[in-house]
C-alpha cells in the first residue's frame, strides 16, 4: 500500500493538485496528512472521465453479484434522476460527511459538480443538481475550430507538394449563453514552407474574437511529415519540367 500511495501522490503532483495529499488508498480518515479539496476532486474526476469505459460502470443503476444472490444499487441517485448524468462517485465518513462528485453531459457539454461535507444524501444530491443546472442554463460551448476546411499549405522542395494543416489544443471554449453571436474566427496561414516539415510544426494561428476581445489563439500545425526531396529526386523533377516545356 505504501508504494501505491506513493504513486497516488506522484500522480496528484503531475495533475497540479496543490491541496491534496494521500496517506492511504481507501479514502478513509487519517490524522496523518490525508486530505483533498473540492477543486482537486473535480480535476481527478475530469481525468477519470477521459476514459469512456468509466461511464460504463458509473451509470449502472442496479446489478448483482454471486450469481444473482446479492443485489447492488448505485449510491449516486442522480444517475437515475438527473438528465444526462454520467457518474461519478459518492462518499461518506463521519468526518467528511456526505460527499459527491457528479458528472453530467448535455448537447456535448460536460460538467462536474463537487459537494463535500453535506448534511445528508438528499442535500448533497440537491446541491449537486443545482450546480449542474446553473452550468447548463448559463453557459454553452464555443467551437475553437475553423468554420470550414483549412486549405493545404504549399511545401517547397518537398516529397509532397503540400501539407494539410490542423488545429492544435482544446476543441471548445466555455462562454456565457447569448455571446456566441459575436464570435469571429480568423485564420492566418503561411503561404508556403520549406521542406522538410515535421508533424506539429507551426503553420499559422486561429484567433477567436468576441466584441473586440481575443478569447483564444490556437496554433495551426502540420498534420503530417513531408520529407525533403533527395538530390536525385530533385534532378528528376527538373528534367521532367524541362521535357514538359520542350513538348509545349
């Protein structure tokens, strides 16, 4: 367990969890510096929800084990009673009281609500629902992608004549509802780049602006490698051009 807890704390550090420290892997109270915060629980939850198979378990309402002899029901009642609920985890100790990390998705937007030290199951469910309702009612996603396909960028002296640019980074931005009508997206791309080109090389920038304010600037990068023509390949291409000019 000590080795596992060491890995837990190392992973917490990787995630930037500044208010979390583990001394056991059960989550039970420990006087010896075992603690976390609502924000850090939200970050952990977000990392869990990156794995689609997690939802396969956290959305099960009832099941059984031991060949059906022992029945189980989900302690997260929001799975059944909250629209779009995808999980995630309940908890209770006499010190932490009733806790819940609730996740939900509607129209492609996923939210996480964390409740800690609630007085009852009913109050934690009610407060989590209120937080999620606030998020879904007041915010929407703004796509951080060009409205159309990006044009290929010409590659000089490359094994391919062009490379396809792609947007890098997050795919959406969370904005208050009613502000999407003011959003403008502009794309600045290089006219051409010299070979060789490596996937991930910067080719331009996508800028998202609303009411004169820059909301985001995303790098546009090469989607694949393009090698430089060898001397023989370059000579063959020049000869081909000369023959073509002669025929004309």
